C-alpha cells in the first residue's frame, strides 16, 4: 500500500512537472516573435548640427512595449495636434545643409523618414537631411519606425545652404 501511494505521488509530481513545462511554452508563444522594447514611451530624439542641439517635440505615436512586472505586451496610442500647431515655423533654428546634421534616437529605429511641412501640408518626404532641396522656413517631422511601433517628432527649421 505504501509503495502504491509513493508511486502515485511520484506520478502526480511527474505529470504536474510536465504540465508546467507545457504551459510555459504556451505562454511564451503568446508573445509574437518581435523584440519589443521595455520602455513605456518612445525614445528621445536628438538632432545636432556640430555642437548645437535642435529642440524637438514628440508628436503622435503608436507604441508597443513589454511591461516588466508581468511580461504583458502593452500598446499605447496617442494623438496630437498637427506639426504646424506644435511649433512656430517663423522661429526655426537656422540650419546650413552643408554642415553635418546628426539624427540620433536613444533607441535606434529600424527606419525613419523626414517630412517637410510648409504651414499646413507636407510638401516632400526624404530619407536624410542631405536630400532636402528646399530653402526657407519649414517644419520637419521625423517619423521613426520600430517593428510594431511608430513615433513622430517635430522641429521648426530655417533651412539655408551657403
């Protein structure tokens, strides 16, 4: 009788152990195979020309992250006023496009693009500052993409070429 109880207990422990391994596999497959970020908000953006830092403002974003305490994937969607209401186009930082302009994110995106606005509409889209042909006062909207996430940033610039 004692041997039967011990065998039954061992079988139960074995089955519980197997079941725990199986549920761990199931829960790990619930999260898609995307390398989500643990940051709750989009990364900071810094645009620099030499030593000068250009002030940028975070706009609308759709952001996915893993909550550290639970491992749960959280999605945050925000909306924002349009870029022309976020900055004053007439107060743009003077930018000479012959100088090196660095675009740095605290977490590098898989891609980004630059949208050039004149007052209330997008007039051109570029992949880098070097491609910009326009001169004058513009709003630059930087759109960063991180796998399942996207964020926008805005700056007012007075673009020159000397």
